[in-house]
C-alpha cells in the first residue's frame, strides 16, 4: 500500500513489520555464525559478553536506527539527510548510512554464498531421505569421514559453489523485486512462522536426544580469563551482525513503519526474539554435537559437518536433517532480502529507476563480487586480501569480508549513528519517534549519547590493536 506523501509502500500492519524485522535479524547469524563464533571464542565468556552487548549497545542502537528510518520515510542515506535537515545540521551526516548501504551490499555478496551451502544440504538430506527412508539415522552405512567430506567436496567444485551462490541470490532477488507487500512481507509472514515451529521442534528434539547439560554448561559457564579484547570485539561484531545493525538494514525497514507503531516496544521484541533464537540455536546444536562426541570448536564446520554426522546416529536423522536445513534456508532468506533491500531502495529512489531494474543492478554486482567469496575455499584459498592487518592476516576473501563488515563497518556505523541521534539530531524530533518516557527514556538517551559510542570505540581499539 502506498502512503500519501512518502511515495513508497508501507508494511501492511504492525505485525508484518515485526515479522519482517525479526526475519531480518534471525538468520545465518543465529544458526551458523553464533555457534561457530561461540565455539571459536571459548563458549561462556563470549556468550555472556554477547548478551551484555545486545542489551547495552545493540538494543539502543536498534531503536536509533529504526527511528531515523521512520522519520525520514526514505532509503537510509536520504532518511538521515532529512533528519539532519529538519534538525538544521549538516546533511553530510548521510554518509553514515551510505557506508551502511555499501556494507549491506558487501555482506549480501558473501551471505548468499552460505545460503547456497544451505541449499546444497537441503538437497543432500532430501536425497538421503529417499535412500535411507524415514525412520533410520541419516547416511546409513556411511563413514563419518564421508559425511564430513561433503563440505570440502562441495568447496572443491568451483562451478557448483558459484551455481549455489547464484541460486540463492536469485531467490532473494525475486522477492525483493516484487516489492514490500507481495515480496519482502510475504516471505516474512509465511516463512517466519514455519521457521519458529520447526525451530522449536528441533530444539526440543536436541534437548531430549542430545547432551543438553554439557551444552548448557559450555554456553553459560563464565570464565573471565577468556574475555580478551579479541573475544569482546568478536562478541560486539556478532551482536551487530545478528541484529542487522550498522548497515542501514533496520533504517530501511523503519522507513516502511506506520506512524502509530511504538518503535521502542518493537525494538524490544526484535532484540528479544533474535537473542532467544541465538541461545536456543546454541542449545539445539551443541547437545547434538556433544552427544556425538564431537568438538565445539569446529567453527564454521559446526553446522555443515558436525551436525550432519550427529544426525547419523539419531532416529529420524534424515528427516530431522532435512527439516533443519529447510528451516535455516527460510531464516537465511528473510535476512538476505533485507540485505538486498537496503541498497536496492537507495538505487531506485536515488536514480529514479524501477524497483525491478534496481534489484537487477544490485543483484548483478553482488553476483560478481560473490564469485570471489564462493571460490575462497579452494581456487582462491591462498588469496589473503587483508594480510597487512594482523587480525585478518590469515583471512581469505570470504573471511576478510565477513571480518571487515562485522568488526569495522558495523561498529563504526553504529558509533556514527549514536553520535548523530544522541548529539546532532534535534532532541524534540527524536522524542516524537522513540515511544519512550520517564526513566526508560533517560536511560536510552544516556546509553546512546555516552555508553554506546564510548564502549564501542574502546572495544574496537582493544580488539584491533590490544
Ligand atoms: N541479521 C542477519 C543474521 O543474523 O543472519 C544478517 C544481517 C541481515 C545482517 C541484514 C545485516 C543486515 F542488514
């Protein structure tokens, strides 16, 4: 539905907005990146600091971003420009969102690569279900190395990797090209509820069949000595990645929100749902992995290697595996559409071209860049584009993009957003949007003005140079 004056479609209801924003937040970040990061960064210390980051930094920034979007009613850089203009501040502040739009484009290019792997595993488990039948474990009679070998096997086939990447990107483009109501909102409203049902089912299954106690103690035992600068930066980066912050995504979605939506309440729901899913994903994945006697530190291989091996020993393994990867595919798609929407909205509003043309242009760019990420695991494995930065010294192209966006672009985008919303923009205009009063309002303002930018700057410094 187009809204008078704004010139673009809006969400058809408050719940559609919430589902779309939760859909953006909940994705590969929760199901794949969170357990991998937690495993690589020592478990409990990372997890508790992550929760701290979500509450004290992520949530206030989330509200700030959504309210900038709703005030501006336009693509992210234009929304910032309008709020700056209405506050008699320099319009050049829009650069904070331009950086974000660019970062969203970068993330999209490698996000679709992982989305492609998910599609591959949907195919693998579907094939296995036909072969081994419903009731037995997955991959009957196959050696663990064989199952583990599926991932390097896929990595080794460059054409397959590029094809999967393009396949996932094409599905994303299809829905973004259709617009808000019949594209982005459609995926959120139909796929997110299915996701939640499958997700709860698999979590309960994991709790009953796996080693739940060990997973709980792994994720929630807090060991201060493990909390290094690098772990803290990883946790902040993960919190931002998971909440879709610092890259204009939530600003873009906020622009389609109606005036009567309470943004503070909505932000709370988004952050709460996202964090709950991340924790439950950890509690679903680690018990299954521990029960199979596998290690938590398998990193990126956790979801794609350890979990399939674990499904082998489980009753209904192929079916559960299939349901699991379909669920991850749904979650990934509702996130990738938001990553594509931020640059697409910018391109079509800025250059006055159609949404379909803008989707094609941005999508084509992401496809070309994505090839480098898709080939990072074999053909371009030795290519280390950021070898001159110590913490990215070992990173291939894919890891470098992932690291730079989560550890640099996102925190920097958030620091600039905090300074803009907390110090530059007219406080009256901000207060009209945020839906907070009393102590909560004071607290939010103090967090945005002082705590978030200072904490982020400190964590970035310690993480990068400490
Ligand atoms: N939050 C998404 C996830 O956790 O998978 C990833 C993401 C989506 C990041 C949209 C940024 C964004 F703008």
